[in-house]
C-alpha cells in the first residue's frame, strides 16, 4: 500500500474504517487528517482527560467515543460497534498513563494479571493480541505520516560545525541504552554522557541536561532494537524544540524513518530560526 503509506501492510483494505486510539497532543490529529485526506474512514477512541476537545469535536457523534484509559473492554466494544478493521494508536499512550491512578475494568485487570513483566513491550503486546481477537489489526503508528519522519543527513543548515565523532558517540550511547531498554534518548558533549532518558521521558531529561549550563550538547533520539511501532513511536515536536532552546541544546540527532517530527515543516522552520541543528541518522 505504498501509494497511501509505506508503513501499511500489503493486504491493507482501505474500505475498512481505522479506529484511532488517541492520547495527548497534535499527533492523533495529524493521523486523522492525513488518513482522511487519503480517503480512509476514521473512527475515534478518545482517552478521557488526554485527547483534545478539538480532535473529539472534529468527528461526528456516531463516529467517536470518550473512554477512560483503563476501560479496555469498552475500547473493544466501541471498535466493534464502529466496524473497524484496523486500529492505530497515537499520542501519549504509555504504561505510565495506562492503569496508573485509574480503575481498570475486568478486561484490563485480567490482561495485567497474566503478564509476568509489566513493561511497555509486554503491556502493548497484550493489548495488540486483544485487538486481534476483537477483529482489528494494529497498524504501524507511522502510517499516513511518511512525510513527517526524520530523514538522513542535515535537515537544517549547519550553524556551528559538529564533529562527526561527537555525533557518532551520541548515536552509539543512545543505541545501547535503547538495547538495554533504559530509554531512547541521551545528551552527550564531546565524548561525555551528560544525561540518559529513563522512565521520566525526553523532556525532563533535556531540562536536566540544561542544568549543567554547558555548550556543545547533542541530543540523540533513537528506537529500540526491536521497536514495536504499533504503540511506541518516538516523536520530536514543538514542546521538545522549546525545551532544547531553554536548555541551551543546539543540536539533535534523530533516527531516520523512525522518529516522527510532528508538524515537520513548521518545526524545521522554527529550528532554523532558533539556530538549532537537526540531523537524521
């Protein structure tokens, strides 16, 4: 289905509605807009307190549902009612949001009890199995956003020369941290590891790195060795760019074809204005 998106399965049936499981931010709206522009019907499962009102209001009443994150049984029922053949997850849909501080329904509780390890890979894999049994195929969450992905090489002008060895150091450290399932981002400076992302996420790590008040920092964002793109796609958006500015981090290396640059055209223009260099590897 390369004409629609290279991230769709070869047997993708464009006549079947796609259920958008939506968390926070602009990411879900981008998916909805791009899929609709390709002629794909979209139905919405909007997480209460997470998905924006703007996104929710953009769907007809009979094509949307607001559901608590922990009510997996209700997700499944709504997807059946919408006659969805596929699902795509977008926005902040992470283990830190799933079930914590909520009251999971019987389906969610049973799913969790069966898991020996309650990490991202295990939880999302179990949810994907439930969706398959419910009649939906979980799509790669990069689908429909081919033009928003990081690309190889410099995506902005080079304002300050960055040594290749320093870029490579950041890539090597980030790759190893991802392999160990610690996190997907690091900040380095001339051969020294300044900060490593863990459960707190990218933005707090960047703020922490900025606290050292030093120059020549490089932020690197990659993916896991066996990344499950159905539920866990790294993104680089406006908020991250703003935090980089505030933290004094003037360069970022992003895994090409894997990291989504949300509203890419706007982000690249803003990065250029701020003299922040973006590189794809």
